[in-house]
């Protein structure tokens, strides 16, 4: 009976670090903005200040804040001139926003498979999917880890394609010592509540191309142009502006990104070393060119045969009961989602029957991936050891 009681006691009762992180910096910033009576970016200067500082942090010349990462994708595509009749290559293992934005501008998302080792888009599959209609590639830095950009850049150059970096989860990540965001033609980041830096909702577009930057600024601000009369509108653009309150929070959040990434990197390295010693647990492989992984997610593969055949969902439930936050992530590739197997819009040219596409690596990831949220890596060595102990306990007493 004592053994039974011992087994029922969870490995961890102490909570992991709480997300989002905030302190007096955010509180003071919000209070100052409130008292300034300048709450919108038209009158204030917090948004423009943040645009410059975030762009500088990623070594980009231009930053354009937007009210969401999804809208940032859409506006970036419009700035690139992507339209009806065009095709844009996207991974099928990503949040729906990546492909939705393509459909929203009237183009066709062409889904390709991922690399089984990294869960990032496969350059080999990109090459296979290119047609005369292909205009752009959207590599997603899944979980914060940059994709194989050397290969993708070569493909884009060979076929004269744009690269839109979906860095929604990759704040401060680096590829070959260079921060993501200016590797391609244009990029986006998200500040939604789960992201590594957040203001609840929001996003930003980065680019080194002044022409693209001006187009994005106009599209974000009702089609206006800087220096022109307020009621002159030069293109069809909506109001996608960020507020001064959000920018004030983000300015405070930005001060912690580097430190947080260093902590996550340290703890992720230790976690990977320990998990590799457990049969049936396989951490994703890291590209040798990735200098910094922001680890929005820590992901490993779960092999049920080493756990007496119990399905992943039951393994995850057991992890949760041991006090470890975990999920299985996406339940299906985007090709199987109902939204992409029905008529999405009058302007969308969908020439593919997505549900009939077989993408083995994506489908396998949806069956065996286990996601740990980034904040579990913001703790200390004991936090990492608790994750490992919980998995070992489940395997031992399966």
C-alpha cells in the first residue's frame, strides 16, 4: 500500500515559471502611457520607438508594427505583390495563419512536407513543389528553430522566388550567427500571449528593403503615405495599427529576450542530454547552422513501443498528472483541416485536393510529437530534472 501511495504522489507539485513575465517595467510603462493621453500610435511615439528597437535587435533596417502576426503575414504577402493565380509554398505542419494569409490575398497555398528530424519545412520537398505559378516560399521557424536557410536561399535564387520568413516563434533566434528576420526578403514575428515576448496580441514586419517597408506601412495605415495629406489614400489598406499601450509593454519585454534565450538554451541542452538516455524519447535534431534557438517549444518524439504501447495522449495525460505541462500539438496536418477542404473564397484558386495529399513526416509528427511550452525552460536545473524524472517514472510503472 505504501508503494501505491508513493506512485500516486506526483513528481512535481511546484509550478513552473509563470508566463507572461512582467514586473515594474511594464507597470510603469503602462502608467506613463495612460497619463500621456497619447494612446494611439498616430499621436504617440511608443510604437515607432519599439519598431526601431526591435528592428535593431534583429539587425533589420525597417520595422512595421501590426495588430497580429496573422495580419503581418497577410500584409507582407501583399507588399510582395502576391495575388490571385500565384502559388506560395508553405509547410503543412504549422499554425493555420501561415497558409490562411496566402488564401486571404487570393493566392494558393501549396503544402509540402517537413524534415522528419527538425519538423521544419523540407528543402527537398520545396524543390519538388515549384511550378510556373510559384512566387514565394514561407519557411516557418517551428518552435523557434531556424529552418535550413542555406538550401532554401539557393532554391529561391535559382527560381527567382521571394522568401517570407515566418519567425512568429523565433524572437532572437540566430542562423549562422545572424539573427533571423533579414535572411529572406521580408519577415514577421508574433506577440500573441503565448509567444516568447508578448503584449497579448500583436506582430511586426521586418525588412531591409525600403520599398517593401513603405508598402507595408501604407497597408497598415489605411493606404496612407508618410508626409501626404491625412485623407489621401493611395492603396486599399485597412487599419492594422498597434496601440501605444501594447508598444509600451513590448519595449519592456524586449529587455528580457536575450537573457531568456540564454536560459532556455542552457536548460534545453541539459534536457536533451538527459532525454537521449531514455529509450523511446527522441528530441528533435538541431541544424548545425543554428546558433541560437529561442525554444518557443521544446519538442521530442514519443515512441509508444518503449512504453508498453500506450498511445501518446495517455502518455501526455500521465505527464500532466505528474505536474509537467505538455501537449501533443497539432492533431492533423493543415492539408486535412476542414477549412482547406472547402471553398474558402471567391478569389482563391485551389487547384489541389488537399485531403488526398500524403505528407508522411507531417502525419507522423501529428502522431508522436510532444510539446513542452517555452516557460518550462525558464527555471533551473531542478525543473529540468523533474521533467526527466516524470518520464522515467511513467516508463517504469507503465
